[in-house]
C-alpha cells in the first residue's frame, strides 16, 4: 500500500470497497434479475418468514422508503408476498414465495463466491479481524447517531 493510499479517508475506502464488492455480486446475480439490495432483503425474509417492514429495514441497514421500494420490486417479481398483520392491520407481514425461496437457494452460493474472492487476498485471521473491526465501527457509529438523534429531539423547533 502506498503512502497516498494510506492517507485516504476511511469512509472513502470503505465506500469504494463496498461499491466494488456490490458490483461483483450484481454481475454474478444478473441472470436472476435481482440486485444485491433486493437479494439482501429477500435473504432476510427467507430466513425469518413473517417479518414486518421495520424489521427488514433494521436487518438490511436500509431506511423505510428504500425498504418499501425494495419490497415493492420483490413483490412485482413474485418473490415475496405480504399479508396483513393480525394485531395491527396497518402493518403487514412479509413472506417469501416458493420462487423466492428457490432464488435464495440458487444464489446463496453466488454470495459465498464473493466472500471467497475476498478470502483470496487475505488470510482467515485477517478476515475475522476485519469483520470484527467493521462490526465495532458500525456499532460505534450507530451509537453516535442515536445520541445525535436524541439530542435533536430535545431541541426546540
């Protein structure tokens, strides 16, 4: 790594790396007609049938409008269906269809292949360290954002 590369802001490096990984995953998913964002939501839905939109948003790290858009696309493609909640008719439960379950079964190895690509340039220990560090950074930033939101709520308009 050059001195110039070491001096790049961490957010820039993380964003750039994310975009490259996402592009690789998108390329490998292209024949299935879904994006990495859609895949992530479908994967979470398939793992835990009957989630509400808020839970899907939390599990995928997306905001409510993005999650709504993603779910609408998945529903149009016949990969999920929505069912009105029994306790709260305003919310709905989301389930994967047989087609959605089939897509996840067929594409999980593709997602695994992207991880395998990363493993070609770092060791298992480095991979474990990297994922641990990324989780710690994410949690730290989430706590800072939650604190900022709490402070904002206490300010007069």
